C-alpha cells in the first residue's frame, strides 16, 4: 500500500509538471503568433524584410504542429522563440529602412535648400525683400494679433503619435529656409489637441508634438536657443469639438514667428 501511494504521488507530480510546462509553452506560442500577425500585416515590414517574415511564419508553423500532438514542450518553445526573434528582426529591418529613406529625402531637400540660399545671396536688397514676402506666402503663415503664425495641421501626425510624417518634410524645410535667411527671428512652437480623452494626457501630447517639430528644426541646423516650446492641450480651440471636422481643426501645431528684432508675442 505505501508503495502504491508513493507511485501515485509520483504520477501526480509528473502530471502537474507536464501541465505547467504545457501552459508555459502555450503562452510562448501565443506571443509568437501575435508577433507574426503584426509583422505580416505591416506593408513596410513585408517590403523591407520578406525573408525574415517567411522564416518567422515557418518557425511558427512548426511550433504549432508540435503543440498539436505529443511533441515536447521544449521543442514548441524553441520554435516559438525562433518565430518571435525573426518577427523582431523583420520589424527592426523595416524601421532601419524607413529611417534610411527618410534621411535620404532630407538630404536631398537640404541640397535644394542650400542651392536656394546661395541664389538668394545674389539678389539685390529690393529683390530680397520681394523674395522674403514670397517666402512668407509660401509658409502659408497668417498675420494675427500675436504676430505671424504658421499652422501645421493634424494630418502631419498619426493619431495619438508625436512623430512627424514624411509629408511634413517640405513644410518644415520651408520654415528652415525662412529662419536661415532671417537669423534674428525666433519662433514659439505651440501644440494643441481636441477635447477627446483625458485632459492631462492631451496636454502632454500637445507639448510632445511641439517638441517633435523643434527637434526636427534643430536637426536641420536651427539653433535651439531661437525656439520655445509650449503645450496648451485642449485649450484655445479654433472650432467646436462637437464634430469630427472641428476636432481635426483643433488638433494642430502653431508656430509663432517673432518680429525682425526677435521679439515674440505674448503667451496665451
């Protein structure tokens, strides 16, 4: 009888260990499935790292086959881990590729900007004044009681994100050009949101978006000492927040441009 009890206890312990191992391998497998689902649905990843996505899918398929019959938990976890790593590598390759493409575009725009600056230096004083007026029109800036204001719409950011889209490059470079030709002018970059969500989070998002613009300007050679950054959150809306169109107008970054002496308008 004691021998039977000991054997029964041993079998029970082994069963519990197998159950724990099974739960652990299932969790790893689920994480691998989620990671693969994300990369295979991302067009940038598929374009940049197709081989890594294929390897991730093959490793995941093997892990799933092993888990569907009496395969060892170690083998399931091994191939699930391989799938996760391939998915991570594919995502890293995609991010690197996108960054390289963005840098290449910025470099091309810099070259065009430098050419425009060289041409501007050759203009007479009268022509420079006319050219400056044309640049201000090009910035799509408007005169307000606080001074000259340039507005960057919400379409230059993804929803809830602070990174500028590549489509913002041309607008930002026009501002860089204007500031380089007018070295005494300063700017205040102000972020705004609609009233959706939590007010404190909106305040932080508005400031982070304004800071993203300042960081890009600094990367393009504008002295950070010429820039101020301010977030206003959902305060000072341009339109009613009752409609999607109104909320879109309120999600913006405004760039207040100083006078020729570098004096900025008052804070709101």
